[in-house]
């Protein structure tokens, strides 16, 4: 686990996480534990592959060949027990781009699109910027664990929803949906003729004893109405390289989507993205298994420390490297809570309200950092709350 305990200087590397503190938090003193990238180096096999490619020195148009596609299909068999056909693959710079393309392709202005709140902020913007309507199926927090309100889910689908954006695993609450939950959601979508746009970018980042199930893997019938958006970017910390892909088994839907991707110029990957994607999926297993253990230990540490030394409650979850923290006990509104974390605790977290009104008085913490940084961040919060009393 030594590679995950090394501290790397990220300042002055054009890092959004580390070099935009003043712009985001109006302070350079906060410890950044916010935007979803990791403070870990990518697997050495990935770095070596990029360096070897750079030594060639020519960066012409790059084809996504069968070797790259085989790396993707083999990964999904191995990690998710999902057999996919290479012909089902399309490519784009990122999952948000893929969701945007799906909305453009399969819905029309004024259509209703369902999301499960609190949820990843771009879900709102990709809907609203295309003149579609956000329909919310709020998740229910019960006994420190989030559940789906299936009665509300069905009622919302009945209202004329055209598409459902599934976040699986869920960001920010960290749920890894069970087979039963996924099946019920999918069956209701089939009943009301609703398409599923499934964001599964965190699929590989689950607790060691958990299993991620791609919703499209449940049955051919479910896959037929599903657009699955995936990437190695969160898994291997490659977000800056912009490598993402879409899995669509329905030939007609894939043709429509590919046509729109081509029209928008989003159907290719750059040379280094293609190189990194292939290397990560071919050689990243051991690195990922170690990472999952580290993240599991980090999550347990944050939970134990905050619940032992403060009144905060860490929401129980099974996946992602994001911790969702209930701060209601501090009795602050969202503005005061944000100010407290920045000015008193001096930690840069995401405010829960960013993820919708259902996230009010929560904070999101990124725990994908060396243990020394994690401990510093947690201690800053503990000290700030202790001194507040």
C-alpha cells in the first residue's frame, strides 16, 4: 500500500483541485478534499505506456483499434461479469458529454427527465441547458442509509417521463445498488417506456466485498433501452486525459447516437487517452484491488473519528471515494456551514446543497488522498467543532 501513502506535490500543475483554491474557496489555506480526482499516481504501467508513446514523437490521427476495444470488453467480463460486444462501443471525451449526447439524441425540448436526488451536479445542467424538465425522485435517508422510494419513482414515471438518468454507484451518497433495486427500477422503466441513461463511472470504486452490477447486464430487454456511460478516468485517476466510452447494444439507438456524436465532433479520443485507457484496463487490476482496500480503510477511519469526536454522522455507503457527511447537528444553514468549513476548519469540501435541496446541511468529502492528508483534514474538522463549543 506504500504507493497510496506517498504525498505528491500537485500545486502549479494546473490542477483544478489544488490550483483553484482561491477561486473556489476564496482562500489558499484550505486543504482541498473536494473535486473528484485522486491524489494518487496512476498505475506505473499507464505512465510507462504514455512515456513510451511520447518517445515516438508523432501524434497524428489515432484509431481506436481492436486491441483497445478488447481491453474494454475483457475488463467488463473480468470485473463485472458482463459480456459486451465490441460493436456496442462508442467513444467520447467524458461521461458528462456522453449524457449530453444521449439527451440530445433521444429526448426533445420540454421532455421530462428523472433523476434521484441529491445527485451529481451536472445531471441538473445537462437537462436544463437543453430545455428539458428535471423531475426528482428524492432518495430517502432512513437509519443512516439511503433507499429508493419506489412508489414515488413510479408516480413520477407515470407523469410522462421520457428518460431516467441513473447514477450507479451513486454520487454523492455512495450507494451501490443491489440487483433487486436495479431490477425494480428497470422493470418500471420498461412498463412506462422510459429510456435509461446510466452513469456508471464509479463502477470499479466499490468496497472490497461489494459487487457492481451494470443495469444493462440484467437482461437483453433492459439493455435494449439502456445507454451505459463508463470510463477509466475515476478508477485510475485519468480525468485530465478525457477518455470515455458508451455501451449501447440496441443497433438502432447506437446508430442514432453515433450519428450525433459525429455531428458534434465527439466521436474520437486523443492519442494519449487511447494509450492510457488500454494500459489501465490491461494492467491495472492489482493497483485497483489495493486502492479499493485503501479507500475502504479511509472510509472507516473518517466514520470512526468524526462520529467519536463530533456530532457529525457519516452516511453508510458501499462505493466511490466520496464520503457524505450529515452536518445537521451543527445547527447552521448552508451558507454558514460552508463558511465554517472554509474559515474555521480550513478544509475545502463540496457543500451538499450543490447536489440539490435534498443535500442541504450535508458536506461531501473526497477521501482519495494519502493517509497523512486524510488525517489532517479530519483533525481540522474535529478541532474546529471542538473549539466551536
